[in-house]
C-alpha cells in the first residue's frame, strides 16, 4: 500500500481571499488515485482548510477574524 501525504494545502472557499490555485491539479490527483488499482491512503496532514479565507454564509458574506468551532462548522456549508 502506498501513502500519499499532502501538507499545508490551505483550501479556502474559492473566493477572492483564497490563494489556493491548484484546484484542478488536486482534484486530478484525487481522481487518479481513486481509479488506481493500487491501494492508497491519502493523508491531509495539517492546515488542510483555511477558514480565514472562507466567507460566512451571511448576506452579505463576512470574514470573521476569530474562528470558533461554530463558525468553522458554518463555513463548511459553502
């Protein structure tokens, strides 16, 4: 079995504050690994999501400075 470790991906919400620009590369990698016959464990090791880069679901969206567990869960609904 192979293990693929991705670190510090820092995915945001795809808005103007998100500086992750490798969406196609990441999704391509995941699709390639999923289609492979080789057993693979994909590990996201730290800083996978950057909640400061994600807007809230409020209208208009807000970018709170303090991210609480409640705010984090709300931001996952993007």
